[in-house]
């Protein structure tokens, strides 16, 4: 049966495509079924900072908390049903998500890029959770993690120490080494950072994706934009962390200051060309990524920028077609209203198509 899709983008263009072998193809002849007329279409929602392995943060006092594969599979399927067709998983304490990629058919889950184990140093993350390394070994460890992972290596760039606040785990030169080694393997590097100085170090070192990054500067944005780097601020996670710490605590006050900076800088970064992306980071599951996108609007992005941040920007940032190009995977999410006019519709897709199959 020949299926034809009318793909009306919220950004102005409308194209018509047939589905052939799970990919978009130019229309030929008559179609047996036509979908999409009267709807708005995007290639999918993108969760750019997820952790499919679990629903919960690591225990504050530490402890190995492996993912449960069956539960991770259900979260991946739920995410696809909610319209997430691309998911960037930023690592865990084990390889649950890497295993998931191998056992779940592509039509039943989002496209997944993933880091394997998070890389930190002694006392540089939750106890007994990340892969704690001697920094002299960063090149060999990154090479190993790039080989195990699915396109990403995750570094914990800084972590609070008692009485000192967030402290850098790596030097700028070590970050630069990590980027070089990962890039040689075709992988990207993401970095957790909530300290003041580490975002600038990470940008200077060429890190591909800044996670949280509340203390990025205007100069950092200029440099990051020049290489169309990614910034995933995870605003809902930061707000929830402030609520947990208390806004009068030293950590809470630091994060509030960082959010104030992000509120000023996010629109600037988007306009400059930084790929500002939405990421859930265990506030709900990836199926809730529309809520994080809407939060980006509260921090200064226009409705059109919000929709781009949670849809086409993630595709472009990872080298995928954001505009239904022939030969690209036949992924699409159809909405009954223009999401730029009504952001809430991002939570209510009418049709989800993954590699040509209607979910």
C-alpha cells in the first residue's frame, strides 16, 4: 500500500512525501492512503537530555543504582507515543540504554544517541555512581567510553565540595583532550556544569553540548554559536533542585543566580545561532519534554523559538534532516493546531509516524 503524507510545517513550508522502505520519497502515481491534510507536522520532538535507565536521580548518599531494562523499554515506547522521535541520553551508571538500543525495534522507540557511563573523578559526583578516573587517563577512558556508547561521551565537569561549592573536575586542557579523542571516534562530548567558571572552560575546549550551563557568558555564546554548539539548560530540573535545596541555601542561591543569567542569555544565544535544546533530565520522563520546551518560553524564547528548540534544532544539531528530505527516515508528528500559535498542543500529538509506521 502506498501511503502519502502532506507535511505542513509550522515554519511555513509544506511538502508532500510518499513512504518507501521507512524513508521519505518523492510522490509517484496515486496513493492508497493520504494523511496529514489539515494538520501541522514536525519531524518529531527531541529530548536532548534524558536518562531512560530510570525515573529517579541517584541517591544523594550514593550507591549503585542500575537501570532496569524492561522499565527503560517502556519509557522509550511511551516517549515515542508522545511524539519524541529523537532522544539524546546523557549516560548513567551502567549500559542499560546501550542495551536497549540493541533489543527494541527502531519503529517501537525513538532514534537514540547515548552516552554509556558518566565520567567523573573521586568525590566528583554522587558517591559510587559515575566512573571515577585519574585525570591522567582521560584520553584512554574517553576512547573506551566512545567505543561503548552510541555517539556520546558524558563528563561531569564540576561538583559541589563541602564548604567550597561547585569545583571543576577537569582542567581545560583535559577537556580539550576529551573532545579530540571522542571526535576521532565520531562521538560528541556533553558536560554537566553548574559552576561559574567551567562553562567557559568547556566552550573554549570545544565541548559539543553544554548541559545546564547556567553561567555561560556572552563571549561563550559567541564562540558556541560559531560552531553551532548545543546548550541544554534543563530549566525544570534546575527549578526542582532549588526547591529541594531551599532557596536560602548556598546551593539554592547559586542556582537562582544562574537562572537569572540564563533568562537574560537564552534569547541572545538562540538569536546568535546556538542550538538551544529542551531536555527533561529526570523531571518526569522523556514523554514530558514539551513541558520543558514551554518552560524555555517562560525564560524568554518566542513561541517559534520554543517549537524549534524542541523539534528541528535537535535534528540539525545532530546532522539529521529537519525538513523531511527525501531519503531521510520517515519520522513525523502531526498536530491538530499550529504549535507556534498554541504551545500546549505540543503535549497532544494527533499522529506519530516512526520510520513510516504509524505509532
